[in-house]
């Protein structure tokens, strides 16, 4: 692997290749969280923004992941791009994006998705199955008829600020490349190579 000193620059080049080659959802990533007792859980979310501050995804703050992040803001992200045989692991602490950033992103979503965000009590049981969701959707559709749909108060984004990255690339005969970046106190990155 060509050595890089900046993990964000390496992320940018790998992500661009994934966007060009991965047939679907190159921005899908697995988000792992853990509850206050340390029990882990994982699910896919979509990367919606990233820069030197971190990696942003949007969700319902009362969902299981939202509750776990409230109890324990440490989380991990995993990108696995099958068509490239590459993965990137990213770990760090999450924090909520500010309201203006969440509002701006919410405003870009299709109206149907905005309404669904109001109607879905994400991760809660639907007492009457899908009919509960459809009724809630009809109710919010009527409520916001003829006006813009505001962002639901419990729907927002999290930014994971990385303190470590691992870039993994497949090589023949399991001689894979693993390059790890660990953030240092001065903000620089220590680089190490791990046995595959
Ligand atoms: C490809 C893919 C992308 C997804 N993106 C999101 C997302 O950006 N935000 C979200 O809340 N859920 C997303 N989901 C659904 C989550 O995986 C999950 O089912 C949901 O957020 C509830 O998770 P929780 O109960 O652990 O909070 C996505 C699922 C898939 C398969």
C-alpha cells in the first residue's frame, strides 16, 4: 500500500474509488455502539458528510443506537467494499451535530422521507404491526399539508470524531495490508502496520 501520512486523505481516495466501483450504497457503513453495560450492537447507516472533524450520519435519537450513544458516546464505523476487497475501520467519540447542520440536511430530503421521519418511532414495537406506521404516516401527512416539514426534534445527526483508522486491503495469499493511524495528543497521527 502506498504509505500515506494523513488518514483523511487516504479515506478520500479509497471512498472515491468505492463511489466509482461499488454498485450500490458506497456510503453505507456499519455502526457499532455499546450500551452502558458494554453489550455491543451493530447496524448499517449511511455516511452523509465527512471532513477533518469526523463522519456524520443521521438517525432517530430515541432509537436503540441513539439510546446507546447517549449512555456511551464511543462508537466504531466499518466500511466494507466487496468490489474493492477493502475495509476501513474508524473508531472514536460521537457527538450530536448542531441544529443548523441537521436542519440543513433534513431540508434536502424528499418530502416522503421527511414525513416518515416524523411517523417512525424508530426501534419501538409497532403495536398493530405496519398499520400503526401507516396510520402515523397519514396523521403527519395531514398535519403538515401545504407547509414545509420541519425536522423532528428527536431526529438529528451524530459526528464520530476519529481517534483511530485502520485501512485493510486484500493482497494475494493472505498477505493483506493493514495500516493503522492512531491520533496523538498533538493532533498528529502515529502510523503502524499490523500483521494481517
Ligand atoms: C444500507 C442501509 C442504510 C441504512 N441507513 C440508515 C441511516 O442512515 N440512518 C438510520 O437511522 N438507519 C439506517 N438504516 C437502518 C438501520 O440499519 C437500522 O435498522 C435502524 O437505524 C434501527 O437501528 P437501531 O434499532 O439499532 O437504532 C440503514 C439500513 C441499511 C441496510
